[in-house]
C-alpha cells in the first residue's frame, strides 16, 4: 500500500481550492482523485455567467471559473492529478481504494479531504404521482445534455422546483427555442437567488406558479402533460384550482444531497436529515484527519463560497499534518 501525505477525493472547485491551499500551507505531496475525465466538476456544464464575482471580483462562466484553478493545479509539481479514478473505499484509518483505467490502487493517507459534491434529488424522492413516461429528467442532467452533449430534451417543458438549477435551466431551454410553460414551486417564494428569478424567469416571461404542486405527470410513452393545483398553508390542495399544462418534458429541480457515502463508510457521525457530517466546526468530521469541504460539507448557493471554505479545509489538513510531524 502506497503512502501519501494528503489525498483529496473530488476535482471540482472544492477539491482544487483545497489542494492549492494545502500546498500553500506547506503540504508537499497531494494526490487529487477525480472520477471524470476532466477537472472542474459540475462547473464544466455551467456555461452561464455569474461565477467569480466575490472571489475574482469579475463575472465568469462556470468553465472560466474552473479554468483559473485547473491551470494552477496543473502547474503545481506537488499535486498529482489522477483522472477517471473512482474511489470505492475509505476507512477510519485513512486508507483509500480506488479504480483507475487498468488498475486498482490502495493508498494510506496522512490526511484526507472529501470534496465529493452533491447529487440531485429525483422524482421518486418527492414523490410525484402519475405515470412513468419518457421525458422526465433531473434538471442537472438536462443541463449536461444541452451544454455538454449538445442535444435537446424536448420542445415544451415544465420545471418542478424553483431552485437555482431549475431557474437557470428555464432560461437555458428558452434560449434554445424550447417553450418553457411553467416553473412550479410548492412554497410561497422561490428557493433560488433573486437575480436568477429576475434574469431567468421574468426576463423571459416564464410563469412561476408559487404555492402550487404537481399532482400528476400524464403520458403513456412520452410525457403529455402535468396536472397542478394550488395549495394552502398546510400544503393541501385547494379544491377547484386544478390546472393541466401540456408539455413533453419535465425537469425536476427539488434539491441536492451531499455525496458522503465514503464518509459514512469510514464510520463518521452523520446527520441523517442532510447527509452531512456532524462536527463542531465547518469542514471537520468526527474522524481526526478526515475533512469534508464544499457541497459535501453543506450545500452552497455560490461557487465562490465553496472556494472560500474549501481553502480553509486545505489549511486545516495542513495544520493536522503538521501536528503529526
């Protein structure tokens, strides 16, 4: 089993910021594991502007923001990047196992930072009644389809949930000529940033149905419509408020879940409601020497804040390693 000073799982904005901060704090050997074929994480598919306003004091797209860090990581001789490397095991003793093309590797780390990000909640997690036709996608998956794969999910769309991903995808679909018929939000206010409500919905005259829920998705082979109803303060349907909206595509944007299966595998204390580590301080876990940062620690609304707190995680790991010397 190889020994490494610091291993970071996840090569998105959190992992890269943590790696660079750890190096600046004196860590000499960093192994950065990324399961995708590129560094950058989710930012690679976020081609809209709005990144970097706080960290770089200028407006960037997601790929531009990521590129600022990718260049630094690649130029740093103390950071080894292993792409297409999927971590399958982590123990409380900071032993990791990961798969990479053509090999199964095992390493013993002095410290570990988990920058594993989030996954999307799905239709089944709400749940939404109705049939199970084609044309229902998590909003982030649809974003990847359009921005990275270059194909459109449909012609007429309804978006369930008004989080930032859903709002941004409403605008993105509209720009591609897709008729976005409605954004449905069960709460009394959008869960996204105010600027996204204005720039992504109001500027494109996309209706936002607050205090409404989707009662059913209709369709046999392909989505044909969604049935919605207004809800009261107890989120119960108000009789006589039913409305059917014709569409062939439904995007689900109902929140994110931190990906912390590795942390759970290692035996760390977890908050079951949020799937985040229980610890007295941000970025720490209940296991000494294992840290979590970015959206694996808590769900952020801005990549700039991910960067800020992940840099702190890198410094924490450096301090921990220094205390062992």
